[in-house]
C-alpha cells in the first residue's frame, strides 16, 4: 500500500479532495497549515507529495477527528532494526476507545518514518497516553529489547498533530 502526504491551505486541499471523490483521502488542519493524506495501491493524485510505503497498519478506514504523526528520522543502518521493532509492536492501541487507525510509514524519499495514529478526537488520544496499554506498548523503548536512541536515530523525533477540518 502506498501513502502520500501533501500540505497547503485548507481551501486548496479541499479543492483537490473534491476533484477526486473516489480516492481514499483525509483532509486535516492545524493552526499553521493543512494536510491531505492519500492512501492507494497505485500512484497519487498529488503533484509533489511526501511518499511512503505502509509497512504496518490497523483500522480499515482512513478517518478520524484527530491525527498524531510521530516523525522519526532513522539512519540507513537503523532501518531494519526500526522496522522490525514496529512489526513486533504490542498491538494494544487497536483496542483503545476512540482509536480509528494506525499506519507505520516507510519513507521513500527521506529518512523520516511516520507513525500515524487516527482518533475520534484529541481526548481519546490523551486517554491512550495515560493508559496501562500505552505504558506496556512503550516499556521496551530504551531497554536492551527496545531500540537504542543513539544507535539508529539520525535526529530527534518530533510530533505533529492535526484536526479534521471543521473540528479545530
């Protein structure tokens, strides 16, 4: 599965989405900008997207009221280890109230992986962060069994969040 991301204004991205009603698209915004996600087996409708391959996923629908993107720069040597860790993830997030979808995205033209989670709202995401399931899912983070920070990450990771247009 291919996954593409493009940024712009809400009006511009809404126009693109309106011109392609049969595509699997999700328009979201933040205080600074807007984002349009496109998931497809084929090529994208975007002119200059960020390109990814979906290497793990749960949740059939590309939908939600709140999106969290964990952007994680990984060294070339660290990619196999990083991907293996996510393929072995606890898979507990799927059972959390308000969870809609997760996509683990391998970058095709950069070093930054994206772990995209979609929720019915920000409150559901925050509840997940405070849960025992979250604690369990992240317990190996800096352990011998987890991924060592200094070994495979080329830069610090960062988080971006977006709201479904109309839910800001």
